[in-house]
C-alpha cells in the first residue's frame, strides 16, 4: 500500500521560527499545525487507553464465560461482550496493545532495513545500485497481500513472525526513498571529505548518509505504522492473524463481522473505528512531519 | 527516446527474471518441499523420493529453475493436484471476473478522483478542500473488509436495495446481466482507490498551477476554465497515469479482500481458497502472473510518461 502523497507546497504556516535551529524550527512548525496536534493527541490517547486502561478497568480476557456471551452494552459491560463472553471494552484495550506493538515494531524493522539498503545502494552507485534496486522492483511487483498469504500459509503466525513478515514486505518504500537521498548526499563535500580523511564506506553510509536522510525516514516510518496496522487487520480477516486467546483489533473486527446479520453492532464498530482513528492519526502526524521537515515546502 | 526504451526494457526483463527467482525460492521454502505440499503431510519417504525423481526435484537447483522457467515461457504455470486442473485454465476461468471488478472500480475511481483533486487544488485550504481531504483520510484508513461490511449493513440490511453478495454465476455474461450485485464490490474497491488518487491529483494540480506556462496562458487572455482544462489538467494527469501502473499490485490486493467479502468468484478468491487449502501451484502461478502484469504496467506507464514529457527522457 502506498502512503497518501505529498501536499505540494501546502505548509500554510507563517514563518515565526526566526533564527532558531533546524530541529526547533521543525518542532514549532509541527506544533502550529492543528491537524498534526489532533493526530498526535489521538495517538497518545489510544496509547493511554490501551496501556493504562487495563490498570483501571479490570477484565478477564483469558477465561471463557459462555453464559455471558454476546450481551448488549450495559453498565456492567459498557461495550457488551463477545461470542465467548469476553468484555468488549477490556478486549479493545488488550487488543490495541497488540495492534500498536505489531504495527510499530514492523514499521521500525522495515524502516531500519530499508534505510540501510537504500543508503548502501545509493552510496555505491553503478552496478551494485542497479542490482539492489532491481531486487526492490521485483518485490514491489508482487502484491504484498499475496506474499503475506503465502508466507503465513507456510508457518502458523505468532507475533514475532507476523512482525517479520510485515517488515519483509514494507522495507521497499523506505529503501527507494533513502536511495534517492543517498544519490545526492554522496556528492556533497562533507561526505567526500570523510573519504579523503580515510573514513571507510561503512562510516560514510552509517554516520553521514543515513543520519542525513533522517527527515525522509521519520516521515515514512509514520506512514509505515499506519500501513502495518492495516496489514495486520487484513491478515486477520483472511484468517492468518494471531490465534486466540490473544487479541488484536483486526481479529476482533473480522470476528465481529461474522455476526453482521445478528445485529451485534458492538462487536463490529468499536474495533473498526479504533483502527480507522489510529490509522488516520498516524497519517496526520506523518503529513505534518513531512511539511515541517521539508524545507522546500516552507512558505518563504 | 530509443535509448530510454531500450534501457527500461532491459530493466523490466531483469525484474521479471527476479520475480521468477522470488517465486522459485518461495516454492523451495515450503516445509517438506513441493512433494509434501502436493501429496499431503502423511506421505511416506519412498513416495516423496519417487515424486521428487519423477518431477525432477532431485536434480540440482539451477537445472530445476531452468526447467521451471522454460515451462513458464511455454505457458505452463503448473498443475493443481487438489482441483485436478491446470493452473492456467483455473486462472483463465477466474481472471475475467477479477478484471471486471478491478477495471470497473478503477474507472469509477478515476472519474470521481480526477475532478475531486482539481476542485481541491483550485479551492485549496478552503472548506471544500478540507472536507474532501477528511474523507480521503478516512477511506484510506478503513480496512476494505470493514468498509464492505458497513456498505452491506447500510445498503442490504437497513435499506434493502442492493444484494449483499456478488453474482455467483461462472459465466461472464450472466454476471454482467446482474449489475446490481456488482455495485457494492465496485464501490468498496473504488472508494479506497479514490482516496489515494484524489490526493495525488490534488498535489499534481497544485504543482502545475504554479508553473510559468499557466501565467503565460493567463497573460494571453485565456479564461480560467481554459487554463484548467486545456493546460493544467493535461499536464497533471501524467503523474497520475504513472501511478496507475504502479498501483496494480495494491489494486489486486484490494480485490482479493473485496472478493472475499462479497463472495465474488474471481482470482483473489481463487488465491485465498488456495492459501487455505495450501494449494501452492495456484498461489505461485497467480503470483507470477500478477508480477508480470505489474512490470508490464509500470513499463507502459513509464514509456507513456516519457512520450508525453520530454524532461523524463533526458533526466
């Protein structure tokens, strides 16, 4: 899946940052973007809900309680219960932990690997670059979901494998982006002087090229988290999520869909909305980060 | 231009070969190898050895790859023992249905997304722009199966005006005679595509509006409408055409989910069923085919781009 694209020159913010440094200026631009603050606030709220919520709102998410199955929302169960009697609100918190953790871990892994791949390819140039990028092209040509289905049908997924498999199909975007950056960075004087002073290619890539592509990388990582959460959900729907009693929003949602015609709306909409809200929030943050990192987009 | 075409063509051939290598590696990643995948988990060691010898799996890996590749080149995508049918004929049955779904939804998405993007760019940072952006973000963030179910609940349960299931017939003609059943699947897949394309169109138009040729056209007295339609729209469509070539895999992934939601007997459905029954020849055949389609699609898009925009050729 591709991330929602750039906004043209849309950073409609007054330049009040003055002579402050790059990072401070980026931060202040970010905070002035109201949508970004809304997005960041939503992410923080969901993290609090998922991790602090269970400390306040105690529910049993391991033992079945079939006599309490599919209860409609009430005071005892604000979001009702599911088909085996788990409290839906409590499950939303626990399931959110798993969705967020898998999403963030997969995004970090993919970003780290993709950055390294792209930096090496762009720095090396020539034949190495061409060979490495054709590998990326070939993997991009295979639909991600097909590859995922294939990999998950070979081994029954657990959390670690799920993260690995999602990362395996998501590092291509960052690799392409960073390679593009590296192509221009390697001709800069400071990279050349590192080489002149006797620094090896490893040092040039790790200490100079990769860090300088950090803006692009951070922005892309944010979109990656959003995409990874959606991918987990898609896999759950296709029956290749994490097996119960572990829960994530995707599993809850695809499970609830079986009861579409029974009118058990509380099994469908809460996890569905949670996914939509978190993914929108991460995309808003990513959009704003891009605006604040990309100097060219700033209003002059 | 000839040099550019030759270079892109050579690259594409390399990429296609790499796709076959990836699929070949996947084939060999299978636990117990292809023999166990075809003959089942309880097969004896002797049967596996016989099968491997018969199929040539006991030969060296490069030889196997070459044999497999030459078979691919002659159109032999493998054989599904479980369905007792060649993968090519299975795909031949299902492909037209998936094409109907993807083509209809992509055309629908383009018809909606292009004007939306133009409106957003022209009314940038005003109410209409924000409203469309909001919905684009929401649809982009909605898992396709959730969107499909919400549409089913609204249009098939509360307002029972549309069927919740796609036409089940195996004949293409019958499916086209029941257009009502196609509306919800096309809408599901289309809304997701609109969300992406309208964003691209918006930034593309915004970039073009700032170009000098727009100022020139205005200075020559062209009306705002002429400037938009004759100059800006045409140039803005170029990157969107490229994007179309690149989004083929994403559209196929979306089709897979949509077909599963609406029980639509297309290629995605075939792939999903194959994944559940571990029918690997089908999965590998479809993967190779879609990979090939994507490479050709992005090659055509690039060539069209170069033909329309000379700057690309000389970059």
